[in-house]
């Protein structure tokens, strides 16, 4: 049956061509997958190494950013600042005690691990021997403490800045909240600073200060503008 054989041959040739096309597709896919597998294997090795490096860096980052669990949340920046802050407090306390003969400042050691820590202040009351919040100070006492901190900061800057001298200090307001005794102590402290070739400027509206300051720049307001004159 020549005709039947020829049809059969035709069918087999078509089948062969189809199988050949499928084979070539599979070979191409196999080659691509083989290359992908090699690349994935190489990338996986790099990923494992990167993951190991990441774990170390992540731990360092958590420590530096104060995100470690189970310990106080203090950042590396706050840690460094706290070291200098301790020096500022020590210097400030010399003047604060001289002005009040009662108070000393200290850096608060937080126990709440859910909050940031390192730069908060508390005051040690020499009358009671106990520490309490600086928010409990009166307005005048707060001003005295702030003045002591500013002077302490000035001392530390000069000590650590290689020959830099802060020769001028301006104190803006705050004197109105002082009673006569605190006012006397504050002016006495500022007066002692001015004896060391420092220029101390006080910006205030308190009338009592006019009699205590020898050289003044008086600013007067008019409808045409403000004027200033030295007296």
C-alpha cells in the first residue's frame, strides 16, 4: 500500500519536526536555566555573606541608635554628649553652690528602658540630701541654675577648644524672677567674671539693675523708632 505508506511517512515527518522543535525549545530553556542556576548559586553565596555582615552591622546600628532590647535606650551621640555634659555639670556646680549654698546638679540615671536617656538633669538639695526634678525649682532658682550651666559650658568650651577664649557673655532677662538675695548672688557672680577681663552684658527691664550697672546702653522707643544712648 504505497499511498498508505507515504501518508504514514508524512505523518511521521510532521511528528518528527514537532518533536525537533520541542527539543530545541527544551535545550534552549535548559541552557538558560543552567546559566540562571549558576548565577543564583553565586548570588546565594554572596547573600549568605551579606547576611552575616548585615547581622553584625545591624547589631552595631542598634547599639549606636539606642535600640537594643533589655538595656537603657541611649544613642552613641547621647553617650558622647553625656561625657561632656558631666564636665559641664561639674564646672556649673562650683558656681551654683557658691550662689545658693544649697543646690548641686547631677545627670539623671534613667531606669525606664522604654525612653531615651542620658541628658536629663536633676537637682540635689543640700537641705534634704535628696535628689528631685529640676522642674521643682522656683523661677529664680531655675534662672540661677541656668546661669551656672551657661558659665560651666563656657569653661568647658575654652578648656577643650585649643586656646579659644570666650571674652563676652550676654545674659538675656530672667532677673525679674529673682528675689533680692538671689539677685545679689547672681550679680556678684557676674561681677567676679567681669574682673577677669570679660565683658558681661545684661539685657533686662528690671529697674533695680539700673543702679547696679555702671555702664549702660539705654534703648528708648518713640513713634519715630528706637534710639540708643550710652550712660
